[in-house]
């Protein structure tokens, strides 16, 4: 009888814990994998919280470890957003508690992991990590974009300008482009470039809404 009572109590406690943690959907806006509680050091993080059960105006957020700092929450429609500043990578704890404002009862604890963001790189359209491709393949792309290789980080950086260089016979030519588009002039030059020659995207400038402009490494692609 005692064993049955213990099992029933365990199930009730487990159900209560699950109910608390299932009251909220929590994610980092700038992490492309939304089911992963991941924060990026030295980068922008916005924790977002949605609940169909609890009024977000009635909760408060509390960092439970010194490795995590939180800004002032803002609520727009059904989403609470707060800036997060992580100070740990790997397995170090970065826990955030969601508390009831009046009772201070913990409604859920969320443990984030930390990861450093690699240096951003330029990529031509969907041609991920290539150093060689066909003319047709590259002429089907319509823009340059900024990527963070081997990372879920997805803060919206944009290419602001670049210099396209190619070989026209024995002569080196170039096209200066403002913006991120692969322009008609660039497509035309790729078309007339010799096979087995190398085209280059250089002087690549990128920026985001809240950051200063930065120059990315050159992108060289061999045509075949």
C-alpha cells in the first residue's frame, strides 16, 4: 500500500513540474533552431516567451546564475521579449526563472547553454562553402548574403557593397556593386570569364541594424 501511495505521489509531483514548464514557450529569437535553449556570447540575444496559459503581465524573470544577465522585458501582443547577456560557454549553467509577480512562485526554470559565434562569411546565394563551381550554377544565384558557418546564429547582417573581380582574356577587370544583389553586369562578366579562371568578391562590406560596418574576407571561386 505504501508503495502504491509513493508512486501516486511521484506521478502528481512529476505532473506538476511538467505543467509548470509547459506553460511557456521560450526561445532565442536569433537562434535558427527554435527548440534549442542556446545563447551566443558577445552577440545579440533576445529571449522570447509566449504563453497561452499565463498572463505575461503577471510574471517576472530572474537570472539564477551570475553567468546570465537580463535587460528590461517588453511585451508586444502575445510575446514577451528581453535582451540577454550570457557570460558562459559550454556546460556552465545559465538558468532563467519565470516567477509569479505577486507570489514569487517559480513557474518554470530554463537552462540555456552558451556558444561563441564564428566570424561571419560571405556566401553567393545557396552555394554553401564552395571554392569551385560551374558558370551556370553561379549565374543562377541572385544575391550575396552573410552566413555564420557551423552555427545556429541568425542575426540579420546584410551585404552593403562589394567589388567583383574577374579575368577577361589577359586583362583583369572589376565591377563595383552597392548592395547585396548579383547584378546584371556581374552575371554578364561571369558569362564571358574564361573557364578554369577564378572570380573574386572582394572589399565585401556588411552591417546590421545595431552594429557598425565590417569587412568580410574575400570570396574566391574557381569556374569549371
